[in-house]
């Protein structure tokens, strides 16, 4: 058994180093590539994008990538601290000996997960603060006051407790009480929970953080309703969200299922785009629906989770899975929370290398949604809307191609516009 433990420590350490090096390599590629193209607007955009906004996008991209490297180094150190250096073991032993076990096996396990979540959250705080109040602020995107930020933090914590604690307790109970096939039951419950959140999010959770007002602009409403009817959608609800309260980044999305289905426009989007451009952006979102991208994504999530739960079901019975990650399994109490926690920490290392596949699929979906939008609205509107959005969000026009393959869920502007077939140099 000791041998397997050592082998697993080696596998884990190698994966950790490999991921660290790959991410470092990709980020440096991105930084170098963007810096090299900083002095000149790409020829295709020469007529539409100013040098100043091109350089702002370059600086924003480079700043975020550099900061990402710092986060990566810190996150890796923390992961090693939790696992090989014995952080989780220490926490677990302390809770096991604290007398909480007297309240049943569920209580110390929930305490372990809650304590872990709290400590991780605290360790992340400086990074979130710096990212919001230094980086986003410096580039003019942050609109949050510290008070609002703190309020968000407290609310997220409460929502996490109210929603998270019961589902985690239920899963732990299933792990401990339903026998060898527990992972199948747990998977079913987890999927049901995800669907429930999808239904509740737009109507219950999102309104805790933002105001949603029915779209009042009558002419825009008429336009949007006509577009939706043309595309075969019943417009259940058109809402404007006060996104400007937190950030200048603009967006629009389609959310919910059945009766809770709604279209949400960020107020920032309505301010930046003309009505025809808003139409084009909405047509793109409808394209995702027409091509069943959302259902496909949910189906992929179902399949991946099933594989994950099955793997966890097996790993949780292997002593080397714990000892190889620096944790002594409990001799008397249950190890379910430990297994769950270690699994969630380790899986991203191995799934990182299949993430380009998902990014590729997502970029393919974006092209399909663009094509649908062009068929339903004037293609020039989508082009000018995309240009404005890329520009207002300071997305670089010259990302590193390899970096794009790994990380980009949306194709770079140049690819999307050239796929639309029009010369990108002409002001639309
Ligand atoms: Zn899209």
C-alpha cells in the first residue's frame, strides 16, 4: 500500500509541475505576442480602431496575464500546502479531536469543508481586492465602491451557506448511507440540484445582487419582440440589469428555463450599442438556442459529472488516494468529506489538458451563433456591435494563437469578423 501511495504522490507532483510549466509558458507567450504587436493597429482594423484603444487593450491584457502568473504561483503553493505539506491533515485532525464527532459523523465532516472553504476564501481575498480595485480601476472598468464589494461578499457567503450547506450535507449522507453505488445516487441528486439552480438563478438569486427592470424603451422593445417572433421565440420577459453598478464591461444574456426564461440586457450594453446592434447581439444569443448549444452544454456537464462521480466512488475506497496526498484517513470517523475535498483539489490538474477541447467546441458554437445572427439581421450590425464590445471591454485584437487554443471560449475579433466575410477595415 505504501508503494502505491508514493506512486500517487509522484503522479500528482508531476501533474502539478507540468500544469504549472504549461500555464507559465502560455502566459509568457501571450504577454510577448501582445507586447510585440502593441505599436500598431492590425491592418484589418486600421480604419475602425484607434491606436490609443489598441494600446489600452494591449496593456490591459498584459497586466491581467502578469497578475495571473502571480495568482498561479500563489495557488500552486497553497495547493502543495494543503496536500503534501499536511494542511488538510492538520485541519482534519484538529476537527476530529475537537469533540464535534459527538454530534454524529456528519457534523465534523461539514465543519471540515466549511473551514476549508473559509480559509481558501480568505487567502483569495487579497487577489480579488487587487484585481477589482487596482487593475479594473486603473483601466476604468471598476464601478464598485468598497462598501458594495463588501456587501456582495457577505451576500455570496450567505447564499453559499443557505444553498451549499444542505446540498453538501445531502451528498455526504448519500456517500455514507447508500452503499457501493452511492456515486450514482449522488450524481442524480447533484444534477437535479444544478437544474434547480438554473431555474432559480434568474428569478431568485440574481435579483439579490442586481436590479432587473422590464425593458421600457418602447421602440427597442418592439424591435426585439419582432426579431424574437421572426426567429420563433416567445418573448417571456425582456429585462435591463444595472450592470453599471459594478463594472463598465457590457453584456447580454439569455437565461432560465420554461417560465423563468428571460432575456437580460446590461444597461451598459444598451448605452454603447445602437438599437440595430442590440438586435444583432440578441440574434446571436438566439442562435445559441436554435443550435441547442445550451442543451448540449448541459448534456456534456451531465456526462462529465457522471464520470467524475464514478471515479470518486473508486478513489474514495483507496487508501493511497489519501496518503499519497499527505492525508491520514480517519480510522474511526468517515472519510467521505476528505475524499470529496481531495478530489476537487486534484481533478483540475488532470482536466486542464482536455480544456482546449472544450474551448474549441465553444468557439465553434460562437461561429454558429454568429452565422445565425447574420442570417436573421443585417450582418454589418453584428460586425459593428462586436467591434464596439471588443473595444469597450479592451479585448486584445492580437492574442497569441496558442494561448487562444487553450483558453479562449470566444474566437478573437479578427477571426469572427473575417468569418463574416466583410472587409473589416471599412467602418460599418
Ligand atoms: Zn455567443
